[in-house]
């Protein structure tokens, strides 16, 4: 009887183990090595890692990332700094403490401005930062990852964003095809999302790859060079931990699907591994505008302003709004009679309370539209009308 009871218990344990194995087999199969033989008819699943994702992105996107360089025909000063990275590149000092600052007439012309860009069409249209090609007196050149050189034929600069389109002739290198990158959607980005940055780091190392995550969204920063005194306010930019160096400006920030979700623009002066990129949807809006008109046909008012917050207004017994710091001569604002020191309170009846409200509203209008501005001057309110014109390049 004792032996019979023991046999029954063993049989129950065996049946229980078999049932458990059948129940948990799919879970075990999920964690099985990729090289294991799956039952016939079972769908094969590709096991991916961060390393394999990065390699796939680089193979796919690398050939579409280019170096943009500008050369001056004037003799260059031998100051020990071979590159000038534009208004967003004054974060590193390449100076030679013992070098001379006097011009060396024997030196050939050297690249003065080096940045990055990426191909968006097979006919030779390339996106970069406006500050990379800001000098209208320079001659610019594009170099692809396989060292093919192209002369920049045309440059289209967006007056409202740090964006520029440059056009090259693919026929300059017969047999060489230009592969455009796929543009993603930056409206659904999430903090923690994996990203890859590609560009010409330090103006010398082409197709340098760095990885990181989206570490912040909707940032507003003042970017620029403390040495050149050139700054620009960038709003709603992407913050990432992918290392960005001078020369990366204009290069793509890419998601794990190999799509461009931003254009690398600036690096933090004081922080480590903090870079900023313009969302790709801003570029797509600019491209739509460009494709319709063949240029960046942007409306503008022509004022430089600083927003007066509610707290500041209460302290100084002033209305909320945009305090006009300067007016561009001959601009729509100037023609409407807006003066320095005015406070713009409303635009088409909408109160101006946020820093970007005025510029965002105007950006949505069309060239030729007339807007009504309620302003405060000498303790009085008045309405003026301004007809928006094309922003100067």
C-alpha cells in the first residue's frame, strides 16, 4: 500500500510538471537564443539590441549626411584656429597660445566655416543650419561621406528659423546617386526615446556617430557664441544627451526607425552631453512653404521685443504685452507707426501674454495680410494696422 501511494504521488508530480511546461513554453520560447531551432511553422523573430539598431541606422543614414564648408578667397590670419564654426560654435578654443595673430600672406585660403547637412531629395537639395551658411560673401562646398565634392549652386535661408536649404548639381559627379533621408514626425517624441546624431565633429571628423536619448522637450534656449556676440533665441527645441560638437550643426538627429526627427543646432556651453535640435516638423513646414513658392516666403512685422509678464506689469503699473525694443526701418511695423518703447497689447483682438505669441501668430499669416495691433503709448491705447511683407533674407 505504501509503494502504491508513492507511485501515485510521483505520477501526479510528473503530470503537473508536464502541464506547467506546456503552459510556459511560449514564454520560454520568447527568451530562447536566436540561433535555436523553432518548431516548424513558427514565425521567426529578429532579436535586436541597441548596438544593432545603431549599426543599421548608420549604414542607412550615413551616406546621406554631408559636410558643408565655406571658403573665403581672402588670405587668412594664422591664429592657430583652423575653423570658425559660426555663431553656434564658440564652445571650444582651438587657439595656439604661442601662435601669431598676424596675417600670413603665404597661407592658401582655408575653410572658414564647417558644418553638417543631410540630403532630402535626389536632385541635390540639402538641409543645414542657416548659421552654417550665413556669410553671403563665401563660396560653399558639399562633401559626401565617400569624399565626392559638389559646388553649392544656390542657398535659400529661412528668415524665421535657423534653417537653410542648399542646392547642388548631382551631375557634378556622374554615376554617383544621392540618397535622401526619411523625415519622421517630431510631434510624438517622448523623453527617454533613443536617438542617434551624425555629423562632422569639430569640423574634421566626418560622419561621427554619437548616441543618446531625448532628455527634454519644448526647451527655449539662447544659443550663440560669446566670442562673436552673435546670439539667437531658439524656442521649442529638442534636448538630447547625444554628444554634439562644433561642426555637428546642421546634421540629423535620428530615431530608432532611421527617420530624421531633428536638426542638430547647438551644444550647451556649461553642460556635458546636452545638445539641442530643431524639431523636424519645423523643417517640414518650411519645406512646404519653399515647395509652393520656390523660396522662403515668410511674413514679418519688423520689431524686436521683450514680453512683459503679468507680475512685471503689476510691479510697474504697465499692461501685459510685447515691449518694443527696436523697429526695423522701412518694415511693416515702421510704416504702421509703431515706435520703440511701445507695448503691443493685442494682435487682432488676442491679448499678448506669452513670449512666442506675437511671432507665432505672424508666422501663421500670409504675406499681404493686414493685422490690427492694439498698443500702449504714453498712458494711452491706440489701434494701428500693419500689412505684413516678405521677411528679408
